[in-house]
C-alpha cells in the first residue's frame, strides 16, 4: 500500500497514512491527533497532476525475415 500525506481540516495536523488510493481519495482516514475523519489528501510532490501523456513516435517496422529452406 502506498503512503499518502494528509492534512486534517479539523485541527490542521499533517500526517502520513498507509491506505489504498480509494481510501485516500475518500478521505476516510482518521486524524491521529483529533480523530476527525476530515482528512484532505495532500498533493504528492513527485506526482504531477498536470502530467501529459508523452511518448509516442517512432516507426514500427516489422520486416519479415525470409528464410525458408
Ligand atoms: Zn485532526
């Protein structure tokens, strides 16, 4: 399970929690400081939300190699 960073909207505490992506998105993580489940997931520094799908290009050539016989 990945670790996500959360910010408690109740007390403002910042903490990390191991949970699934679904739980993190739903904010169902209890704050260890006050116990409120109003956690807001912080944006990861390494995961850019504005990431465009790069790549592509390059020719894909399949050349048959005749070699019967
Ligand atoms: Zn809290």
